[in-house]
C-alpha cells in the first residue's frame, strides 16, 4: 500500500538514522534500496512491516498476524516515520535561524523519527545510557535473542513487558552482559510497564515523565529522549544529550537549553537536524 505524506521527505537522512539504530534480529535497513523492514506489535501477534521511502510517498508492505490489525499497524508506521508532518511549519520557525536555518535548507523534509513500540524504545534507551550507539544495539540484540519471540520473515519480536518482568535481574545481566544496575533498571521498567505504565503518544507526557523518573536508573535524559522519540512531543529537548551539546559547540546543558528557547515550539525538529548533521550524515 502507498502511504501519503506532505513532501518533501528527507529520505537519505531518515535511512541513515534508521540504519544507525537498527537492532540486529528485529530490523533490517537496506540503505541502497531505500527500505527498512522491522517487527511491529499487533493486536493478534507480531507483524513485520517493510517500507520503501520516497520523497513524496512511502510504499509499505504489511505481514500481519490478522487482517484486523491493519489499521493500528498503519497508524504505528505513520507515527514512526512522522508522515503527517508539514515541513513548511518547521521552516517558518527555524528557517531564518543562524544555527538551524542552513540545516533546514539542506534537509527541508527532515522528520522526527518515532518508534513503533514504546516499551522497546524505553528498554533500548536504558541499554544505551552512557555507551555508544553501536554498543546499545549490541546489548539490545542480545536481549532480543534471549527473550524475544519469532516473527514473520525470520525476524524476532521484542519481548513484551510481562516476559522481562518475570525474568530475574541477574539472568538479564548475564544474557545481555550489562552491569547489575543496568539489568535492575530494565527489570524495574518491565515491571512498571507490565503493571500499567504505557509509553505512547496518547498518554499524558507529564505523568509519563513523572512515572519514568520514579524508576531506579532513569534520569532526565532518558525521559526527555523518550518524550521526543515516543511520546510525540514536538517541543521535547534533551538538553543533557552529549551529541546535541557537541553540535552546539560543546556547551553545557543549561546553555543548550537557553539557546533552544528561540526554537520553540518545534525544538524536537531542531534537535533532529543537529543530530543528523553531527552523527548520521
């Protein structure tokens, strides 16, 4: 099926970001073909979605556990790729900015990539705390290999909260090869999500942030990053992010936050432009 969008779509930037975050076993990104294939949670079981990105539309193929899952899966894909974004709205705010203006001109259709699964995103983000993106992908792949479930196309679906909540933290530590503290954070997050914490765009962002920060090992950077990637907060700004601060000249979090005041209410797009220029392209 074809998924429409408001052109242009900065395809190269999106593919570079998708490839940089792709977790082995869960998703496959073919940059040359312009295609990303990954597991997506569905109401009747895991689905696999393959999308080919184009500047004016996206070609999506859905391998569903049940036909009734199609509307929800399509909605997840649209949020994942930010297909309802209007690039002109961001250009109106950032186009004349001395820092962001040249980046917006270079990539006018840049999207804020979301995620198809808030729990997966949260666990992956915890595993990525204070390590490189490559290490985070490796840790997440080990978790999936140990506790995930088979999905179509030879992929593996990310484990559900109930699955990880039932695993002893020490077993998590051994399987993923992370510190005991990191394993305990993953376990606490799984227990919270199994008990009702929902990390998705329809939830109250302030309440979600409050509940996340109450968990051991989750601080402002993790909560702010998830607000940007999962909750759909287009003014989210992870001021403590190291790559972001380096892109702004090596400033501290407070200075980054002060600089970003002029980018409201689309600071998430400003962050994505800076990340893309500094880390992906």
